[in-house]
C-alpha cells in the first residue's frame, strides 16, 4: 500500500506527463459571433483564435475560402493566431473568415465568422 505522500507524488507525475503528451490542436478561443459588425470608423478589427497543442500549432486564416497571405498583404497580420485587420474597408475585407490551426498531429477548422457592415447583416 502506498503512503499518502507517495500517492501524491505519483498523481502529480501523472498530471505532468499528461500535460506534456504530444497531441493535435484544440481550440481554446474562437470567434463567438457568426456575424461581426464592422463600423466605418474602425481602424483595427481583431478576430480571436487560439488553440493549444503539443507541439504548438501554426495558424492561417481564410476569407471566402481563399487563404490570406499575411506576408504580402499589409492590411492583415497575425498575433498568436488572432487575426488583425488594419484600416478595414468592407469592399476589401468583408466576407466569411475562418481560422485554421495545424501541428504535426492534426488540423482543426474554426467556426465561420461573417465580417460585414451593420447595414449588410
């Protein structure tokens, strides 16, 4: 029979090993609304997307089914998986967005988010 302190050490070790197990990405934060209103005065739109995984996931975004190239389009940038749209304009940035998180163990697709002006909802 294990002593209480031995049991405590074994339980702690089990939790530590489980946290370090390699696994595919799992969302911890996604856009909560399916329609996101964009007003004409917005200078920055911030769309949440975070996932945990081991190894840590890489992120990419799609708009209307097309990949967003954050390296070549200065109006888009990524901040730890979150998408930032600088000086958004509905004609250029309105559409359906989706976050994709990937690591060596899998890929997950986020919920769709409609980015629109209040009058186009």
